[in-house]
């Protein structure tokens, strides 16, 4: 009997424990993260929690409230900040600044999860509300995850009896600097063309305890020259939101640097906002390579990022033939195009690479394009946006110059047209008319006879006068 009572007591205890476990399990929820790298970890911290004493039913966790509420934060009052956060209608840059501030304070982070064998191990939470989630790349420190916010809501069946989990899609990038050029629509340029470069980046967040903050942009170029201002420097236009200012970049050979440290400080006025930097350069070679490097430093860390850009020019192959398709050597040409109604000749160097525009035809003739033994000549450094014409100025021996200039055609590729062709055929010099025919002989003999008769008459007449 005692044994039966003991068994019954154990069963009751087990059922009571099981009854207690059910609501606990029902209260748990998971935050699943997609697009996470293998082995990457995620820290999280609750930022909004339930509050049955407020009209909204939510409040900020006391330890993080100051990051969201106040001047220059997502709202000046807690109620408005909660409304904006729940409604997801906050200023993205201000929200990111708040999240970065929490991330910088290691005491605010909760626990860590690890992605195992391609499956994301979910974060398990036991309270409804909002959670800030921060990713860490374990193999490459240059890869950063954007801070995320996970919302965990109640599930209802008459009463709040559980939590509803959520799934986040992680966003990451191996750099936050992007460099582009503004050129022709087909991405091909001509030597001498002025190109506008645009660099975008995210202004870094600076912790309150960091000192000696600096932020510098260094740009390097090959195949081009920066457009200089009156001081011999390059004008660098900087824009962040409503702020806009032109700085002077100091040029040193093939690079310039500009100090933007005043835009980055502990006040984090522009933290996490997009900074847009523009400047201009002139294409001087058939290929232009450009790299921008952003260097940030504090007393405790250094952060750098960079991006590269490349520009191409187009080329045209001229083919010159004579009778029966014979390749003609030493035919000389100049090249021109039109801008509106204005005819513009192109200047070339000895390698037939464009160097800019000629002032007139005589200037263009200082370096003509001459065909080789195969009747070909390749000109480089052109822009496939234009139609180019070849004007023959010297024909090979035995041939005449063309009476009509040759129009080049581009290859018509669907992606980027960077090659073109032009062909021309010369005609032989016409035979000179034959001279010395019989008609000429008759007139010559007749003329001589008249001269002889005239001379004889002259002498006969002279003798008569002497008698």
C-alpha cells in the first residue's frame, strides 16, 4: 500500500511539473536568421518590453532608452519613439545610430548563437517585444552585418497565451564604399573627355570614449588627370543629407587627399548616413584606372575601406585596298567627328592613340594615320557614342585620294561596343593622253617648209635690192 502511495505521489509531482512546463514552452519564441555565413555569430539585446501600465502596452528597456529617446534621436518622447519603432516609420540613419551605440556597449549584449552546417541556430527568447540583433563574421573582419531589429508579438486565444517568432534576413557587405563614373551611356569614353566620379560611403559611428578621430579620403588615378581649380588642387564636393560643402583635395602626382575629419566625431551627427563625394578628371590614356581609399582612425582603432573603377576607350580598324582587293600601304588619313554641326578633328600620337582635339586640319596632319603593309591602321582612344570619319590626305603611289570620306561603323554588340571598322578603296591614276600623233607631224613639217620658203624669199629679195 505504501508503495502504491509513493507511486501516486511521484505521478502527481510529474504531472504538476509537466503542467508548469507547458506554459513556459508556450511562452518561448525563436528569431531565425537567414543569409548568415557559416560559423557567423549573432548577439542580441531586448530594447522594447511589455508594460501593462502604459497606454501603448510597451516601453523601452531602461538600459537602452537613452539611445532612442531625446533630441536628435528617433523621437523626443518615449511614447513617440515607441510608436515610430513599432510602426517602422523612423529615420533609418537615426535608428542605425542608436543600434550602433548599443552594439558599441558590450554590456548591453545578451547571448550568442552559431550557424551550424548551413542551418541557422535560432535565438530563443521568452518575452515579447523588440530585440536588436548584431552579426559577427568569424572569418573576415571586413565583412559587416547591418544591425537588425526583431519583433516578437503575442499570440492570442482569448488571452495572451504564447509568443510568435520571426525570421530576419541578414544583410552584409565586405565594404560600404562604392565608386562610379559618369560617362557615356555605353560606358566607353574618348581621350580628352572630362569624367565625373562619385563615391558613396557610410559615415562611421564613433564611441563616446574614442579620441583623436580622423577621417580622410585618398584617391589614386592612372590614365587620367584631375581637373584642377585656380589653386592647383581638385574641387571635392561632399554631401550628407542637407549638408553640402566643397573641399580642396591636395594633389600629389597621381593622387589627391582630402581631410573630412570635421564630419566624424563623438557627437555622431552624421553617423550611419550616406556621404556622397564627387570630383572630376580628364581622360588622358586609352585606359583609366581609379581607386578611392577611405581611412578612419581613433586612438583605439583604424578602419579603412576602398573601391576601384575602370574606364575604357574604343578603337577602329581602318582597311585600305586598291584594285582587285589589293592591300594598300602608306595611305594617310586624318580622323574627325561632329558635335552638332561643328567638325572636330582628332589628334593622335605616333601609336595612333588619341591625345585630344586638333584645332584645324593642318594641326591634325602633323600626325596622320598611315596604313601598314596589310593595308590596315588601328586608331585608339575613341568614344563609340560618336560617328568617326576618315579623310584621306595622301594616297599611295599610283593611286588618287578618295573623293568621299569613309564613315566608320561600330560592331553593334549588345553589351559594350568598343571596336569599329572602316574600309576604303582607291582608284589608280588615269593614263595621260598620248602625244606626237600623225596630225602633229604634218603640222610640224608644214611649219618647217614655210620657214624655209620664207628664208629663201628673204635672201632673193635682198640680192635684188643690192643690184
